[in-house]
C-alpha cells in the first residue's frame, strides 16, 4: 500500500502548505501547475493504452466498454451530479465561517480526492501488479488540490486524508482478495480503459476538451462483466 500511503501523506502535506500560505496560491501558479499535471496525466494514460493494446484478447472490447459506460454514465448523470454537489458544498462553505464551513469543505475535498479513475484504479493496479504509477500521479494532483483546500478551509481539512486512505485501502484489499479471479487478460483490458479515462482527465486539465470523464467511469465495469460472461458460457 505504498502508493496509497504516499497519496495520503501528500494530502496532509498539501493541506499544511495551504494553511501556511493563508491566501493560497496565485491563479497563475495554479494554472501552470495544472497544465503540467495535465500533460503528465495525458502521457501516463496514453502509455497505458499503447502498452496494453497488443495484449488485448478482444481488440474492440475497450471501444464497447467506453461506449456502453458513457451511455450509462450520462443516463445516471454522474458528472453533473458530482459537479452540482461540489458547487453546492462550495457555496455553502463560502457563506459560513463556522463549523458548517469546515464540514462542507471536507465533503467537497473527499469527493474530489476519491472520485476518479486514478484514485479508483490505482489501488487495484498497485495490489495486483505492484505498480504505483497511477497512485503517485494522483498524489501529485492531490498535493496541489490539498494546498488550495488548506488555504481556503484551514487545518481541519487534514481529516480528508484518512477518508482517502480508507477509500483506496478498500479497493486495494478487494483486489488482493480477488487476485486469483483477475487474469492478465482482464488486467490488460482494465488498463486500456483506465488509460483512456486518465488521458481524458489530462485533456480536461489542459482545458483542451472537457471529456466529462466521470460519466465514463462505468466503462471500468464492462471488461469484468464481459470476462464473467465468457467464463459462464464455457
């Protein structure tokens, strides 16, 4: 769980840096940091796709997964619900300087830290392959985000760190317990789909195209369901 521990520590460090900065980072620094991280996400996601495509047993499965997953995500309006919830929490937090402000800040931060392909797929890859690249990338993103949250809501935002640890720890433990059921072929398909989602996140960070990646998260469920169907048909 090295990757998850590092990710948790970056949230703590970022929050403390934000508290020390008081007014927070200037907009020009936030912008250049997110540009740099967007490029990193784009490269890491694309590399995952290119590396694993030759290993795919079903070359069109990732296309079907992205299509089906996106339709399901749009039907559920995952992206819209998430952003409306974050916006509502942020507005409430800005009006109240008391305990409710911290509570809303924590709710917003927890959502931002936990919901996304890096934070959800990262622990699985770490558990099954010992590769922490996704988690280290997520940790870097969270360091910047935590700095902003810390400067806005204060030291109480440290409480979001254990929430992330428990969230990623759950994915890590489930992956370990079900490791025998996850074949190399299935892992390749998950990495292709996950890589595309991370590439989409990079495009959004670079403000090139808002891919509404959260609406595509159900795509990660398609490869496991397909492999389960193939196993049942044998």
